[in-house]
C-alpha cells in the first residue's frame, strides 16, 4: 500500500527523513585523532550544506547545567516542531498528567415514553483523540438511557474553544493537509494516529483499464463527498493519483491515473468545519442505534445549565496522550492542548492567545527567559515562532526537576527504535551508532528549518542536553548534520570528542510514515 501522508507537506510540517549512503566516519580532510567537543561540532557545522544558513546550538551537562558547547546560542530561529517541547511541558504543568478531555451527550428536556422533549446536546471539550467508535458508544448509551426519539434538534456544543479554526500564518495551500486541520472542541480522528479533523481516503485501481478506481472513506460518513475524476490505466502505467479537498467545502476530488495491479493510495485529508463532522458522525451513530432526531443539526450553541448527562466519554490521561502527540509530532494535539490551557487559565473559551500566555507563564516559572521567545501557536507550524537553542536547552535542563518529568521524557522519540510509538520520528535515524536507542529528542521541520533537541548519554555515561536549530539552508535537508552532532556526543568522553561525518542526503525530500520512506514532492511534513 502506498501511504501518502507525505504528499501534503506544508509551509508547516516538512518531515524530511534522510537516506544515507555514507558510513559514519570522521569528516574527509579532518584530523581523525580525538579533539575537544567544540572543535568536533564546529567541524560538523562547517558542512557545505549549511552555506549561507544559520544555526543555533547548545550542549550542556544535564546534571550540573554546565554549558559544554555553544554556537550562536541566543540566535532566534524557526524551531518548527521543537515548539512542542514548550507546549507539552506547559500542558503537563498547567493541566496535570491526569488531565482528561470529556465528550458528553446531554438533554435539557425530559424523557417520556422514549421521547426526549427538546434538543439533544453533544458537548466537547477539545479531545483530539475521539474516534468514530467513541461517538458510536455515546450513541449506544443514549439509546440505553431510554431515548428512542428526539423531538428537537441535535446541537453540537463546541463553545469550550473559540471559533478561530486556523493558526497564525498557517499556509493557505495546506488547507486539506492532515497536519493543518481546523481546531475545534468537537472533532473526529479517523484512526489511532489520532489525526483529528481528518478522514482517510483510499483509492484502489479497477480490474481493467478504463474502470473507475474504487474509493473508500474512513470513517464512513455523510459529511464529505467524493468527486471521482481518476481513471484506471493499463498495468505499468503512470500512478498520478491526487486527493485534495476543495477550498471551503467538504468535496474531496480524486484525480489522476492508477495502473491495474498498482498500489492502493491512502491519504489523510482535512474536513471543513470539524464540529459539523463530529455532529454528523454522532447523528449517524444515533440512527444506527435506533434513535431518531426529528430536527436538524445546529452548531456552536452552548449547552443549557442544568442539562442532564445521558452519556459520557473520557479521553486517555494527558500523560498517555503525550505519546502519540510527541512521538508522531501531532500538530493538532499541540493546538488542542494550547486552547485547553487557555480555557483553564481564564475560564473563557480557549484561544491561542490565552494558551500561549499560559505557556509563557510556565516558561517564566521554570526559569526560562520567555522574553527571548516568540510563540504564536502550539505546534510550531507557524513561521512566526522563534526560539534560540539557549531557551530550548534551558527548558530541557529545568524540566528534569518536575514531578511529571518521567512521563514527559517517555513521550520523546528514541533514536533507531523501530516501534512507531517508541522511536516515533527518530525511528530510522542514527542506527548503527552509539546514539541508537540512546539519544531521545524532538524533531522539527519546515521548509528551510530543521531542529533536533533532547538528551543523549556520552561514552562515559554522562547525560547531556543538546539543542540544534538550523534555518535558511537551500538543500533538501540538514538532518544528517543534526544526527552527526548527536552521534558525536554519544561517542565522546569528558576528555575527547571526534567529529562524525554527516551522512549524505538523497536529492528527493522524503517523509517517514509507518516505517517507510515516502516522497514529499510538495512540501515535507510531519517531523
């Protein structure tokens, strides 16, 4: 099966996973004898791929806090998804490791003779992990409560968050891309990657040339429409299938050609207005369980005070939600948590502004100079976000003293661990090196921006903190430089370090999804 999450890479998520052709070794022309750590890292940063670019790098002893290396440590650059380090830490502190999102079905009227008099309310609080199966269970519980008919409407209450759906400076051409889904207090995730606000579209070739391809949508719903313009061509023909939602609509166009016997294309595509998506899926589930709603569906109206809860669903605890959030670098989780923090801090509908203020308050309390940071969203999808390696390293140092540190640390991707929910976005990187299953860190990628920050043990067993942020390069990827720095750290001692040569970069930008390399011909993404 050809999985195509990589075909929607944005001004946002550009996960460039690098293929290597060179073995790990000392840089060509460099002295292979052990040297100091500064000389070793300077050698790596001198790689021609960073010509004309900018880098901010800090390495510190995790126990003492002593800075062991720095290169433009206060140079503010786009951190991409390294922004999630601040967001996730603030969420653990502000919301708490045991925090859960609630999704409820409620009634303001009485139930008599199987009839709910008045409206049925579906109230969300921002859960980015609610599946169609969860809405089905809610519907089953409503039926079990004795409701067979609703005389009024189905009302979708998404008022826990404000009605601003898209983050600051998110790219308009990313509208249908799964990593830039609209944010609502009510939404649906199509599978257990929990890409909320999306559907999965699968396109299979027909049996013979000229046949229409078979298209399926997960979850099944009546909210999106498929405009099938694709066709099947003979075996060995071009596979040019494209799947994209039309602006401002829920019409998803499938175009291009797919050859007989070719792979199935699988795309994650955002919906327009996720509150309506959740309401539609829930309404279908109600009908499947024998509950008829006489009226229409209304979006964005608050549940009356005193409404009776008929059914309830709780999300996993935040400490567990961090695993898919951070391992897979899920942008929508970051934004939902940001707005949830905004709500908890103000008691008003959660907004990006209030949530970012809550993150800044946490950073200040943790001893990180938040005045040196600009953050406008939770995920790092915005190109306005600016962090220096110094602030990221300071956060990595101070967070170790938090009571929830172990759960937070567990959410970080582990180099070369093939399990997607352990290795995450690092699962194919630094294999066959001292950093494999040693280094942990948060990746980050946008077009022209790359970052890797986390922890690694050196050859003496000393735990190091590192932050590498690189911007304004013109090559496809500088992730080999990040890896080389971390591998150098893993092989170093307190007395000596030898620079490891960065691997080469394949010319075609690729993203990793489900352990496979996928071409990202448009813009790279999730990292």
